[in-house]
C-alpha cells in the first residue's frame, strides 16, 4: 500500500469518527432538550392542576357561604363559625399557587390567571360581606368567574399542547337552583 492510500484511509477514518461524534453530540443535545421540556411540561401540568383545584375550592366555599345569605340555592351552607377560617385557608393556598404560576407560566397564562384571581376575589368579597349584593350581582359575578375559569382551562390546554377540543363550562351551571331529579324506580 502506498503512502497516499494510507493517508486517504486515515483521513476517511478520522472524518468518519468526527462525523459520528458530531451526530451523536447533536442527538444527545436534542434528547436533553426534549427531556428538559418534558420535565417543565410535567411541572406546569401539576402546578396548573393544583391552582385550578385551589380556585375551585375557594369558589365552592363562597357558594356555600353566600347560599346562607339567600343569594342562590345552588349549594348547601357551611357552618358559619368555620366558614371564614376555611375561606382564609383556601385563599392562602390559592395565593401561593398563583405565585408559582406567575413564575412558570407564559405571558398569556399569567394574564388569564390574573383575570381568574380577580373573578374569584369578587366572589370572596361577596361571601365576606365586603360588597353590597343581591341575587343579580351574585349571578353576574358567578358568570365572570365561570368565563375566567373557561379562559384559564382553554389557555392551560393551549400552553401544554393538550389534544382534543375544549368544551367550556356552561355559564349557568352552579349559580342558580338545581333541577329536581326524579327518584329512581326500584
């Protein structure tokens, strides 16, 4: 084998090794980026779900308390002595998860989350007696809350790439009287 053939063989081996190294490095980098992205999506899913639950708990408590004031008959009352303490605890949880959403969410998520906070705060103020109210005001505030909840859920799904069609929550569900269901026949 002559010298030129040896150089060509060595060059081919070196080029092959460098190409293999480069492709492997790029694949490793891509895999790492996918793993990091999946990690953050998992964290956001957990956080947004917890935030939605905290908001829902706060809204349920406000419904229970305002039912005692005769604003609607959608929910049974809650023990008056414990009601405000439960409301305080629920608000604290909501506040803490909201801060985490602000740290991890994109700009649109932060915007719709702020709107949802405003809507649930109106309900809370009604429950605490900080606002003058009547059944019409309650209904309007409940609709604002429902619209804000729908916007949050729709945005949640968009940001995290959840497949399927979003079906908004009906505006009148939970705010007014429940229909009477027939008793089951045995």
